[in-house]
C-alpha cells in the first residue's frame, strides 16, 4: 500500500492567464490526486493536493515546469500531513479568472 501525502504549494511567476489552473487540474486527474487549485490575488497560483507519495512528488515537479506560456520563477512547497478532506480535484475561483 502506498503512503498518502499532502502538497501545499504557491507557484510564483507568470502563472495567471496562461492556463495554469487547467494544467494543474489535468495533471491531478492523470495522477489521481484530490484537492484544489486557485489563482491568488498576489498573481501566484495556490495548489493543495493529496494522493499517493510518488504522485505528489510528480505534481511538485510539474508545478516547476508549468504549461506552455507560463514562466515559473519559483515554487514554495510544504508537505503537512494529509487530512483526507477532499473527494475530488477542483478549480476554485480566485483573485484573477484569466485562465
């Protein structure tokens, strides 16, 4: 049995208006993760995801790449204990709705 892990990440750079939230949701579906992604009023994108240890690590790697058109300047990550609070992965409304 694979251990569950939680990722809380803030992605900085040119990450709004370039399809970043859809990119994250697509990767979450592929990796079978639950949680959410949202634009932050600061211009960053916030991601909270839970799932298998390896899948969370892969999501953290994908966040550093981003979709075409994005310029990722940095990703702040934390890995607190998973809570099991999510049943799916959602795009939440946020500061900008440009993607």
